[in-house]
């Protein structure tokens, strides 16, 4: 029985399904960081700017962390994994955060909503959905060029 030696997984096709999967991965990290940042800043009584900055920093942190976890399970060392995460996720997270925070900033009274307000959670949830919808075509475009989550796909552990 002959086996062809493959050192990496083939780059995934740039299908809408692949782009949705990559964007859902990104959304998970972004949403964890975004919600955590907004909750911490709002609960602490911080102003809009420091709360938003914290939410964005945490969104990038959790977004990158999820990718790091996946590619390191696939056998990459930390330094190489960090390079893959930065290459794969920076544009996706940046677009998602720009849209997400832009929607909240433009939504009347959303920036002043408290944790107990439906507006706080509603605007946050809807802004993440809008960010997801806008980011899917960005990820599809990047995957089609062998970038973004196509890079991650080569290093993920497959079962």
C-alpha cells in the first residue's frame, strides 16, 4: 500500500461554508472578549472610551488565544503559533471589532446602557451579528488567497 507523504493539510476551498466556520471561530473569541470588556468596564463605572478599549484588547486576546490553542495542539511551538495566529486572525478580528463597536457607538443610548438594561445586551448581541455578517465575506476573500484561516487550517489537529 503506497502512502503519499503530506507535511501539511491542503488549503481549504474558499467556500461560504469554510468562511462561515472561520468567522464563527473568530466571533467566539471576539464575543468573549467584547462581552467581558463591556461588563467589566460598565460594572466598574468606567467611561465609554476605556470600556471600549478594554473590550477591543480582550477581543483580540481571546481571538488569538483560541487560534493559538488550536495550532499548538496541532504541534506548532509557541513562536510559530503566534505568527500563525497573527497572520490568520488580525484582519478578521479588526473588521469584527470595527463593525461591532461602530454599531454600538452609533446606536442611540447603547453606550450609556447599564448591565441591567435590555439595551446593553440587545445592542451587544445585534452588533456581534452584524459584525459576523460583514466579516464572513472578508474571511472568504482571505481564504481564497491562501491567507487568514487557510493558514490556520494547515496547522490544526485533525481527528
